């Protein structure tokens, strides 16, 4: 981009005119915003060579993390989470 400087008077700092980027079509802009919002880091990219079932499970784990950490959850962890929740609730 090419900027042009203009000086209005001796006391004000110089101002710069910057051109606007070209407008995108609505559907393209919407699709890009949707993808960036819901898939910011493309979670399935590292699992490109996995089976369809494994990809589905990885997608579920991305949206619902309990499927990942739920297997290791036990009564001791629940007790700690309950105490933490009650502590925050009382504040």
C-alpha cells in the first residue's frame, strides 16, 4: 500500500491516507468468519490419515472435552472440583 503524507500546520503531526482493502463477497466473508470462529486451529489436520470413525471421535473430543478427560475422572477429582465450585460460588 502506498501512503501519502499531508501536513496541515506546523503543530499537528503528519496524517496518512491509507487505502481500504477490496471488499469481499458476502458469502466468502461469512464462510471465512465462520471457519475462524468454530475451527480456529483446524483440530483435525494432525489426524489426516485416520479412519472416518477416528476423525469423528477426535471432532467430538474437540467440541466436548469430557470425552477426552472423562475416562480418567474419578471420585477424588470430583471431590476437588466440588470444593472448588463451592468456593467460587461463595465468593
